[in-house]
């Protein structure tokens, strides 16, 4: 089975506490008729303590168009992406031209040529490197990217695949939108990047990789387009976020996951390590309840949400990196990566240490 060799992450240098961010937003929106009591309650309920920002907080007052913020996204995403790719290659002691597949994912900015194509001009990847840009999967894409890289390595077991995720969620903030969805998003999402190196099971470094990706599954829930996503408007990417996300997580997801595990003669209780995307406190609770997980199973997910917020596709990769770094799992343990995103849909990857 394809194996995960190395992971790395990077943040912009601008970290703000939730109190700082909430105070700045409260001041900016009061003149627009903000209900301060509702705003403060929503900011508390997301249970985020602070987040990284692509630019210093004071600069956000001057952003006035999608053209401007997307240009900043291109600059900062390329810089952060290059940084984290260099880190993961150094960690694995591999050169860029030893990577056969380069995949990038983002949902917070638009670039054509895409992000990984622009990195080809900064790092010495071989000109024959296969490239796959992913856009539109949102929070789902961290797990989906791992799964699609693993699919590729099933076909090319001597190859190396590199997944890059860069999400600069702060640049999508809608300054004129006082909807509940935007108020929640303003307190929930942060910025960061992560990179993952995977190798096929016939690669010379496969034996040094701590965990394998045995299989994956995709779950699509029909007629759920309005649950989560972007409304693309003149002012940029406007959040679509309905209260229905916990319902799908609790009621609709467990069945397909049980069916997926049954193909491998496994049950939910045999999964020792759950590496889950931090959609938000209610989503995390719904996941534990729906899957009947022991209390505290998703504490690492909750901790990540508190410390850095929800980083869309990047979050689950950072959580996986922490899991491997701390050496909690033992050889033979089963694990599950899990993310949900626009569609509404879910992606799961079955891991074996």
C-alpha cells in the first residue's frame, strides 16, 4: 500500500488572539448595524483562541476588492507554498526532481497558471512532473488529496507524490456581510499551509514511512449543495454555511463509513486513531456522537481548532503531522482520516501503521 513518508506545515508570521480579532471586527461592523450581543456569542461559540493571518491585521481595513485580495492571495500562497514544500523535501532528504506527481489544493484564491505550476518555476522539479490542481473541495481536500495521491501510487508503486495545501481563509472575509454565516466564518477560519510526501510500496524509502494508506472512500449526499460552499460574487468568495452540517455528520455519515470498513472486515470500534478535520465544535461533537466514539477521541482535533482555527483543507494534514510526530500509534494500529466539504460530501482514508 502507498505510504506517508513526511509531513510539514507553515504559517504566516502574523498571529492574533481571538480577542484581538473580535475587537477589530466589532469596531469595523458597529457602524453597519452589527448586533454586538449576537456577534460576541458566535465568536465565543466557535471556541477558537487565535489564528494566523496572511497579512498584518491593520492591513485588512484597506482591502476593498476581490481583485486586490486575490492578488495578495497569489503572492502569499506562493511564498508559503514554497516554504512548506522545501521543508517537507528537506525532511525526507529528497530533491524536487525526485517527485513524479505534484498536487496542489486550495479553495481560498484563484490562480491560472495554478499554484503548483508557479512553484515549478521556483523549485527544480523535473519538467516531466505530472501536476494536478484541485479546487472547490474545500475542507474535504486534505483527506481527498491524500487519497488521490495514494490512488496514483497504486498504479506507480516506485513513484513519489507530493500534496500541497495552502489556505488563506482570512482573505475571503466579506466586510459588508453581516449574515450569521459570515459572522461565524469571521471567528472560525485561519491561514496556513501543509505538504505531504507519499511513496509507493516499491519505492526505496517505503520501509522508512511510518503509516500506509490502505484504501479510501468518497461519500456524496444528494441535493445538499446549499449546506456549504462559496457564492462567487463581485466582492469575492462569500461563505455558504448552513446549520445542517452537524445533522449530516451525525445522521448520514456513519452508515457509509460502516459499509466502507466492512469491506475490510473492520468495525468502527477497531479504529484506534481518528484524524478528523475540525469543522467546528458542533461538528466535532456530532461526529463523536454519530460514530459512538469514546469521549475524548477527537481531543486533538478540538485542540487544533482552539489554537489555529479551521484552516480548511490544511487542518487535517497538520493534525496528521502531529499524530505522527508524537508517535502515539503502534505498528498494526488502524486509523481513519476524515473530512467533509462542499457538495455536501465526505472523504475517508483508511490508515495502517
